[in-house]
């Protein structure tokens, strides 16, 4: 199944936490799925590193 979802809002809201929770759930349902996380270019690399680290940390905490 493919889908595209836009989450818009100000920087005051932690969009990353909600997106990571959703990505974790989708990854559990489809471990071989492809997931794309698009961010503004000026924060792209830092956000990529943060997302990967947070996903790794949550995966290590799961039994």
C-alpha cells in the first residue's frame, strides 16, 4: 500500500515525535517497506541523522 501524507504547522510543535511514532508503527507492519521523510533543505542533514538515531534507539528499546 502506498500513501502520501503532509503534516504542516509551525516549528513550535514537535512534528518529528509524531512522525517517528507513525514510522515505527508502519515499519513494524512492513519491515521491508520504503519510507521517505522530507524536510526543508536547510535542516536536511541534521534531521536525517536525528530521525535515524531516534528510530535506532526506539528499536533497541523494544523487546
